[in-house]
C-alpha cells in the first residue's frame, strides 16, 4: 500500500493535517474528527507515530491517541490552549510565529 511504501522509504513520523487553518472561512478547513480517525488508521497500518495540528482547546479529547500534537504559528499566543497542552503527557511540536 502507499502507507507501507512511505514507511519503507524511511518516513517517521507520519504528519497530516486533520484541521487546516485557513484565512478564509469558506476555504477547506480539514476533515476534523474524521481526519484524526484516518490518521489513526494509518498509524495502525504502519505502526508509525502520528503528528497533527490542534486548532482549538475544545477538540483536545480527539487527540487522545495522537502521538505528537502540533501547535501552529497562529496558536502560539493562544495561552489557554498552551496551558492545557502543558498538562498532557504528550510531546508538543511548536511552530514559531513572528513573535516567538
């Protein structure tokens, strides 16, 4: 399968955007919970850890089985989100914003 080929080529971890931050509210915003479900299925097939970006604290429960939570540059000043993520036992991938 394509996923096995990705793993065989040396990929580790598998990163995908279940939630996609966009400037326009009319642009595709990602698959959300369904996207995380698909990433978890890819993890099951490949045994690779998965990384995906969180956009809102209200979706934190969806990330229970995600290996690494990514915080995008836009959320680097969302201190409520950062504080909650600091309470998790997961590694957090921080993308730098202009002020960080």
